[in-house]
C-alpha cells in the first residue's frame, strides 16, 4: 500500500518522543533566554524602584516629592511595557497594555492625582520589588541546571582535558587530601554522561515551571485590572447595543415606509376616488372598495409580520416553544424543533433567543440549499443553549460584513457566544449560548 507522506502531520513526521525533542526545541531555548535576561532586567527594575521611591519619600515634606513619586510610577509603567514585550517575544504571553492615565481635568496636579490613584501603577511598582528575588533565583537555578546537565552529558568528549592540562584524571567526585576519587574509567565516564542526559532531559520542564511563575507575575501585575477590562468590555457592548438598536429602528422605519405606509396611502387615494364615484358610478365604486379591502388585508399582514419580527405576541403568551415552531413553519425547508426548558428565561434573553433562531433559519432558507434543518433549545446550568443545524452546502462564517458577524456581536453584548461549524460542503451547525438571567 502506498503511503502519502505529504499529508502527515508534523507530530507524525517526528520520530523522537516529545520528551527527547524538548531540550532541542525553540521554545525551551527561548524560555531559557528569558530567564537569562531576568537577572539584568530584575536588577534594573529593582534599582530604579528603590532609588526613585526612596528619593520621592525623602522629598515628600516638600512640594517636589509628590510629582516625583508620580513620575517614578510612570517610569515603572514604562519598564512594565518592556517586560510585557519581552514576555510576548520569548514566552508567547499576550498581556494587554493597561489603559492610559487620564486626569479628570487638564493640568499637572490632576495628572499627578490620576497617577497616584491608579492601581495599575502601584502594581507595576510592586512587580519591581517582587521580581528581583525571583529573577535572581530563576537565573541561578536555570544556569546551574543547564550548565551542569550539558557538561556532564558531553563529559566523554572533554574528559581528556583533565590528564592533559591538570594533575588529575577526571572530575574529582571525592577528595580529602589523602584519598581521591576521580571519574576516569569508561564505566564512570558513561555513568556521568547518563546523569547529564537525565538533567538535560529534565531541564526544559524545570525551565517551563520557572517561566510559569514569570507568566503569573507579568499577567497579574503588569496587565490591566479585571475591573478595567470589564468596564472596557461593557463600554464596547454598550456601543454594539446602541448601534443594533439604531439599525433596528432604521429597519422598522424603512419597512413601514416602503410597505404598510405606502399601501395605506394608496388605500386612502382609492377610497377617495371611490367616494367620488359612489353616486355617478356605483359599480366602479364597489370594485374600488373591494380592491381597497384587499389592500387593507395585505397591509394588516405586513404589519403583523413587522410586529412578529420585533417581538411576536406568541412569544410573550406561550414562550419559545410555540414561537420557534411558528418561525420554523415559515422556513422553506422542513425544520424539526425541540425545546427542552422547565421554565422560561428572562424576557430580554427570550427575545434575543427568538431573534437569533429567526435569523439563522432565514439564512437556511436563503443561502444553505439544505433539504432539512433542526432547532434544539435547552438549558445547561445558568446558560440557555440554542443550536440550529442543516444539511446544506456549508461555508458559513462570521467574517466581517456577514449577517452572522452582526448576530455574534448582538450575542456578545449580553455575554453570549456564537460558534459556527460549517465546513465547505456541509453540514452546518450554529450553536448560540446566552445567559439565563431569570
């Protein structure tokens, strides 16, 4: 049987076990380089913090001490930016930059007050104190393990140096001035190399553990606070909600203007003409009234469809099961609806869930080319789960400019998630997750 080696994964192409490859991997050497730089960066940061804080504290009795302390904190933020960049380059750690400092008013004292009240600035200062002892320990440990491991592993290659240039036969394992024990026999040399190999194989995992502490320090002390991240997220979500509401209002206005409003205007004109012909040509007036009656029915149906798209009465009265069954009945492909909820979620979440399924089923009708579809709704702890699947052509995605992208933004505004699994050729499965919020 022929084997297609071109389709093998990188993991399959490696013949060595990951534990044997680790000492030679780029990740291990990048992490080791990070620990080597820890010491000079730790010294620089620590000396800066101690010097500037001591100087500022000594001058606090004067006016210059407070601005100087604020400037010292800003310098700590600058060094923190260097540390984040170093962690990003060597550890692959993406730590967002904290929000810039802004005073409530313009002026030096407002800026100084904002700096001194910033918890992020003080966390950078704390990093400078805490990182130095850890940098010293991690530097000494990593260098010792790496140097010892590789030197012992390669001992058979350089053991000849001892008898050639010194008065001993090999590494002195024991010496008390009278009795000496050197590692010089073939067995002892081989055993030394095996011990070195063990250290070499263990060193990447030790280094990974050491850099794990650095990851915690950088992410916990040099990144934005959880509160600031949440505020930024809520501000972004608020913008999405405002934009979505404005778009919905424009859609409703357009639908009313182009649909029901235009029909009602034409209806008023037809009834006016019918009124004029009522005495002179009763039969023509009757035909015009009959046509107007048909227009009234169409306008009422358009208004019902518009109201159903905003928030249908069946959703308020009977819940998601009945409302989604009604939406499914209007889909161009057969849709199986399964709703397994023991109670109703919050009204706002219920409305978003209805809108989400409606939009997804419209996509199924317009774009999927599917023969059948299904809708499943269930509760998982404090989350409302929705899943719409079809056997269509697939290829759906949430890239910018698509309806799914807008739907994902709408769900994100209420801490929801939209996941699309739609390989080219199908099938397509779209899963939405919403907070329950009873």
